[in-house]
């Protein structure tokens, strides 16, 4: 019975672990390993069970006959004015071979559910047209030859692994299904060679995700009016002919019986128990199961998120070690010692009017806190993170290649996008021949296209100026409040006016960042103004605008603090004697924590509140136990639809976080640790949202993460430049180095320890006469009684030359290392390349054998016919 319901054969399997390079294995939150166990006996892949077997017909997964599986659901209202278009559309749906059944909603008689089922013949015809790859023979792997040294190394590693716990993060093999398509050779489906494919049960040969994708493909090409391009479900959804369209979840995600004893009831239940449940936060992700249920596009997102999270572990560990190094060397820092002991040095006020003169020792705490982030390990960590970003991206390419091979995406080519209806309506009076399809299509003139691009670019520039204006408003706020806090009645705030100013400014800046999120509407308006021709062009244009807006909105104030605070005379506000790095650390820490907390709350909180309100309304109208009797299509309709832009919001949040983690990491080494903690939560939060709070999204295919990879590469390049400037300009690393080797006690000795920094604080300050200046800031100036009072000293020019030299050397060195690493790491692992070549060879041999078998069969049939004809000649 299990063989029939699963449609999975059970030949012996050969372990392929010898073909996998350890570096191609999954990260800390991925699990793409193949299991060796089957589903439990009560795991029903064939969800349609006849009523006489005890399965209720109201389960909502099948037609009323209890046999035909529901592959897609369309929802409309009887009161809608688009009934004629629906009638034509549904008539053409039947002509394409789909079966349909209508049923009114149990909660609203105006709502009608149109259930669609694709019969076997229709599935086969469109699977062939869509070139869907299906399994046709189990893979047989060969043993990789290894030299003696590698064999000895493997034995020692395995012996060491024996002392460690037995992979506590790996999922229990007994709970995961044996997904046949991952262990079989696949080929584009063909009805003429249907006997070559592993078809044990026609009901389960095409899984639910594939069936839904085929039905959606049909619906996108069915006409609803007589006309050249009056077709497609998307157009009917946009003009409100249909209210919703979605594939069904495979049942409930929870069960009264524990999974360990009774097994999982369906794939959704299994995903919840081994992926979306918070109790398995430390386990690998079941990527094959995610891909099977949600499709390759969503599977690749979670694979990338898991890989990124796993790669954050070494970055977070090194960042934490850098922070601990600063903490343990705090008592030995000569600079902070001199600042804390300088009780007789009077410093200028940090603002005009109300700010009093300070003693240098008042900055003791700031100097110590700054040393936690600005110490000898900062340069090493900046180089490490630049290299880490390159390694992350290069190894992700290898990881993606392995997934693309396992998921049969290596040779997959995305279909040419259809022309957008808006583009077609705007330019329908002008046509030209499409060089690919050979069909006439609407044409946009060159002058019209680029005039729209100029207007769009002007809009982008204007919105960036709005962000800069908001940042300038924060600067004015700092100028005003630092004087106000300096004259405040409370001694705690008066003595810590700089911290109060920075903290409140960052919080207000965060509020402005959240308020300026109206950029989504502006980006939407500008993208529609451009009139992109296809959906992919529209998506890429919208993505770039949204990323640019959000990036500038989130990081503009950070750039100001890093490179301009305390250096622009117009602001009349200066940093502490220990530098502006403390302000930069506070800015990054508060924004990063608040932003991630807010995003997580909104991602889960909004759908939870919406679904709770819907359940509350249904209980009030239909009773406490009404929801339990609802069919599956009714339950799914009451869930929240996936975001209108698909995975855009999820990717954007993580890409912005990646920018925070790399761009100013030299000033905030704890950023990777905060990102790691957030992502561990983010993975389970997204999983919970996909499995329990959202309708099932349409499973779709993709080869990679799309335009986001280019954005990540751009951030990696920008991070090298910004970290070089942060170390050279914002931190005190270069001035201290110059002092140690040129002006300190160890000058000319070729060494620079803490003892060589004695007297650095005095050397970095300039003496001034109060009657000459209204204010004072850190600088290298001649004293007032010199021949050229207040002119730059020689040490200033040495420091400036060292800063510029450091920027050039740092950038060239890091870019050289990044280029070398990218060159040394091939995009395809060698073992994967060998497997692909062998698979191609085996497929050619199998096709050759199949052709010989066919020719032999035809020869035998001809011989039999000839023998029969020969026998008829005898009387």
C-alpha cells in the first residue's frame, strides 16, 4: 500500500558521500543530506481517500467524488460585475482539459470557490510543453579514488569525530521522507518515452507543487476575451474578476498525535514539526522538503539565508574576540590611562554658550569605551571581514551550484517574460517584430524611453535629497540639544550631555527612518512611470530603487557621524577628546537592534493579528467549533496572502543587514554577532509565517537569488572603501601609529608597544588662548606664542600622509586578496563537475540502450509478422 500511495520505488541505494566535498555540505542551518528512511505508514501522500475508507469528504483537498485532487483554487464574488469574462475564461479552461467544480463559501454566500483539477492526460501534455524534468532511473555513484595520505587523514578525522556528539543539529532520518527525484536521474518529460520514467502511481508521479505550477501555467495562457492579448489569470486578478488564486496547503500543520509515535500527517505538518516549530531552532533546515512544498525559488531563499547565517558564525566569533581583546587590554591602554589621569588639563567646551570647560579626565569613560572598539585588532578585523564577504559570496556560488544540480536547475532556462499589460496598453498603436519569438509586439520609442528614465532618475535624486535634509535636521537637533542638556537641571543628564544627545538623536533618526518608508510608494510610482516592458524588467527596476532608497535612508546618518561629525565648522558641535568612534558605535548598535526588532515584530505580528481577528469574527458568527468543520480551501482563504512583491521584503531586510554587518564593521565589531542572533530567529520566524500564517504561495522555479547577488557584490566593494576610511579618518589608529614610530619614546627604534604611546594625548592636543578662539577641537596646531600661531604642525602633515597612504595600501591589499580568493575558488566543486560529467555519460548510454532495445523490439515484431505471413501460404 505504501508503494502505491507514495509512488516511490525501493531499490537499494548507494551512498554518495565520497563524491561530496565537505565544503559543499550545508551550513549550520541547512540540511540537504539524503535520508535513508521512508515516510511512516500513516503518512498519506495521496490525500484523496474514498469516503468508505473513513476519510471525510469535507477535508477540502479533493472534489466531492473524493478522488480528484484539487490542484488550484480560484475565488470570486457573485456580485462582481466581471461575470462575462469569467464565463469565457472558464469555458476555455475546460477546453484546455482542466476539470472544475464550484462551491459556495460556508461563511459568505457571495463568495464562490472554483476548484480546479488537472487529469493525467493534461498533466502529461503540459509537462512535455514546459520541459519539466522527471525521474527515470536511480543514480548509481562510483567510488572516488583517493591517495593514501587522504585516506589516513580521513581515518583520523573520523576518529576525532567519534569523540564528539552525534550531530545534534541534524534532523532525525526517520522523520524525513525519501524524496525520489533527488536520488534519480531526470530528463524532460516526454509522452513518447513515457515508459522510461518511474511511474508507479499516476496520482503521485507529479507532486502537488508540480501540479499547481502546471495549472498556473495553463491559467496564464487562457483567453477571457476575443483579442490578441486578452488572456491570463493575472489580468483577471488585477481587474477584480477573481478575488484570489492559490494552491491548497496539504492539510493542517498540527496534530493531536505526536510525530514521534504516529508520524506526520502531511508535508505541511512535517515542515512545522522539523522546521517551523521554535523548538528545533538549532536544527538544520530540510531544504529538499522546503523545495518540494514551496518550490525552488523559496527553497533557494532559505538556502541562502541558512548559508549566510552559518557563515556569520566565524565572523561573529572573531568580532567577539576583537571586543574581548579590547576589554582585556583596557587596563593596559596608555592613551586611556593618560586621559583618566589628566585632571589638570582643561579642555574646551564641546558646544557654545551653555557647555562648560571640561577637564580631560571627564572623558575617561568615553576613552575606555572607545578602546573596546578602536584597538590594535581593528585593522585585522576590517581585513578579515572584507575577505569574509568574498569567501561568503564565492562559496555561496558553489553551494548554489550543488543545489541547482540536486534540484535539476543546471540546464533550466527561464521562459521569456510576457509583455506587461500596462506596457501593451500604452504602446499598442506601435509594433515591431520580436527577434526571439518572431511575433509583433508593442514598441517604445528610444526618445520616450530615455525621457522617462531621466524623469525617474530625477525623482530618485530628489528623494535622496529629502533623506539628506532629514540628516541635516538631526545635525541641527544635536547642536540645539547638546547645549540644552549641558544646562539641564538633573546632574546625571548635565554630566552626560554628549551621551544623552547622541542617544536621543539616534532614536529620533530611527523614527525618521521608519516614517520615510513611504519610499515604497515613490519607487512604485517611478517604476510605473518608466513603463518597463516585461515583469522581470519591472521587478529589477523596482528592486534597485527600493534598495537605493532604503540604503540611503538607513545609512546616511551613519556616514555623517563617521566622516563629518566634528569636522564641519557649521555644526558647532565636536566629539570628545577620545574621538567620534563612540558616537558611531552607539549609532550602529541602536539602529541595528531597533531595526531588526521592529522588522521581526512586524513580519510575524501583522499576519498573526490579522488571522486572529479573522478567527475571532468566524467564532462570533458561526460558533466555537465552526473552524474545525471548514474545508481546506475555506481555511486557506482566511489566511493572509503572501506579500505582493514575493520574497522582495525578505531579501531586502537581509541585504540591508549584510550592509550593516560589513560596511562599518571596523567601528562596531559586534555587528556580526547581533546579525547572527537575529538570523537564527529570522529563519524560524519566516518558516512559521510560511507554514502557518500565509496561504501557500505558488511554487515557482529559479536558478539563483537574482539581482540580489550583484547588490551583495556591490556592498562588499563598498565595505572595503568605508572601512579603510573609518580606520584612517575616524579612528585614532593612524595618529597613534605615527606618534609611536616618529614622535614617541620609541621613535626610530622600529617598534610600537603600549610603552611607546607615553605622551600621545598631550601631543595630539593644541594649546590655545581663550581670547583668540570661541571654541577648540582636537588638532595639530602651533602654540599661540610661535612664529606662525595656530598653523598646522609637521606632525599634522605626517598624520595626513599616513592616512592617505593607509587608505591606498589597505584598499589595494584587500582588493588583491579578494580577487585572488575569487580566482582560487572555482564556481563548481570538482566532485560536482565529475558527477555532472558522469551523469551525462550515463544518460547517453541509457538512451543508446533504450534505442537499441526499441530497434530490437521492432525487429522481432517484423520477424513475427513475416513468420505469420509465411505460415499462411501453406494449405
